[in-house]
């Protein structure tokens, strides 16, 4: 739903006036900053992944509303890349939950023993 809303915003951005776009860009950047601060205090791995997804969409809004061809390309690329990678990140969070029995970030110590392939560069 988040990615579909981002795509809809890209499609409707040509109908917005300059002041409205500037206001929405500022709101998205401020919202992204606030979500980033919230992410620093979260202990639940699944909620952290969800909030980071919202943070990516704040970046999409800010780049799409610049109303340039490069902004449209960048925001479309971020939507596509995030759509592919977010399901994998949720899968990894679920795998860690299945092995460790908790989604708490403090309890994920020792995950290298169970998932050595996840930590290779």
C-alpha cells in the first residue's frame, strides 16, 4: 500500500502547484527525520523494519515532488528496489524470530552461529 501511494503521488505531482509541492517536501523531510529518531529507540525488529519502510517512502515523496525527470527516475527506482528488498527483510526478521523466539533486538546476539550466510560481506 505504501509503494502504491508513492506511485500515485508521482502520477499526481504534475497537478500540484509550486507552494503545495514545497510544503509536502518539507513535511516529508521532517517526518523522515522524526521517524529516524523513533527508529533509534525501538527494540522490536519487525516494527523497526516497518518504520524504516515508511522512512524510505518519505525519501520517495521528497524526490518525486521536485518535478524533474531525474527526481521521477530516482523515486521510481527507490519504490522498485524497496518493494523487492522489504519482503526479504521481513523474511529475515521472521527467520531470526523463529530461531531466537523473540523479536527483541537485544536477544539477537549469537545470530551469526545460526545464519552465517547473512553476515558475509
